[in-house]
């Protein structure tokens, strides 16, 4: 019997993998992909509870999360390209223009 | 029983591909593992009775966003891989510790809010198909947020075009 707790554990594990990717990797493209993993973990939670309560609103919110993820990917990758054109790097350790 | 087998198989695939996304050296391989991860998540949505979300997941994530990532990886042709530059002040250990703290927080939330498992009813017994119900909720109850989301996508599109222009 698969309970919502199982889905919560799966979603938390996926979330943590994404957090580790954001914290540890230096390639900003991989960091963005880790953020997508985090958003996917959120969506799994929403869908699992939508299934649990037989309520479709969770799925509607998952659609909104996907829309926000698409917007975030577009703008973020645009920023990466603009930055790469100036500094020839995608290493976040070298991206410190706004750092005191 | 079949539900449990599908859940555990998909969980192993999802987590395995996620680990590969985060740990692979080659960025292109990382993007391809991300596609596989998204497809497995879409399969999980199907087992949860959210067919519309599964299709959206495949179309938008595996089809759209990942192609965007691949384009950027190809455009950003790395002469030197970013991981070779070592920052002496970089604190990888702190990163792991912070991720562990987030894990502890999630576990605490899960423990505190653990509700007794209530039996889930059959999925197909609800009136109308999944697409019909999602569409009704989206266009009737959540029309304003839906329009705001379309506005957000428009703004993001314009922003991405402006950012990617030749002279900023």
C-alpha cells in the first residue's frame, strides 16, 4: 500500500538531491538543472496530495509551477548567455560582480 | 501490489537519474539524464491519475525546457570546463552541511505532520476525465491566476529576448 508518506519521502529525497546540486556544483547550467529537480519534487507532492484527496486543484497548481519553471528557465538561461558573452565563463565562483 | 511495484521502480529511476544529473562531469550527459528523470516523473504522474499533467510534463519539460538547456550548453562552448577552476575559499563541506540541515528540517516537518494513512478511493470513479476536470478548475475557478501566469510567461519571453540580444 503506497501512502502519501511514501510520496513525501520520494519528493524530499529529490528535493535534497537538488539542494546538494545547487550547493556543491560550480557549473551554473547544472545549478539551474538542480533547481528544475527541486520544482519537480514540489510537483510530485502536489500531485500526490491531489490524488489522496481526489481534488484536482493540486494539479492546477502543479501547472502553475510548471509555467513558473519555464519562465525561470528562459530568463535564467538568457542571463547565462549574456554573462558568458562578457566573461567567457559559466563558473559561479567567477560570477561576483555584485558581491560587495 | 502493482501500484507498489510501479512506485518503487519509478522512485529508484527518478532518484538515480537525479543523482546522475547532479554528479555527471559532462554537462550534455547531465541534460540527457534530466530528460530521463522528467520522463520517469511523468510516468509517476500517470500512476497517480494525473494524465494531463504527465502530458504537460513531457511536452513542456522534456520537450521545451530541456531543448533550451541543450541549446545553451551548445552555445556556451566550454574551452575550459568550469570545474577545473578551484576557488580556495570555496566551502563544499559547508554546502553539504547546509543540504543536510534542509534534510533534517524536511524530516522534522514530515514527522510532525504525519497523518494516519487514509485509504484512497478508486481514481476512475470521479465524474469526467482528468483533462476535463483540470480544464474546468483552470478556466472557471482559477481563471485570474491562469491569466496572470500567461502574463508571467509573456514577460519572461520578452526578458529572455532582451537579455540574449547582441548588445545589452
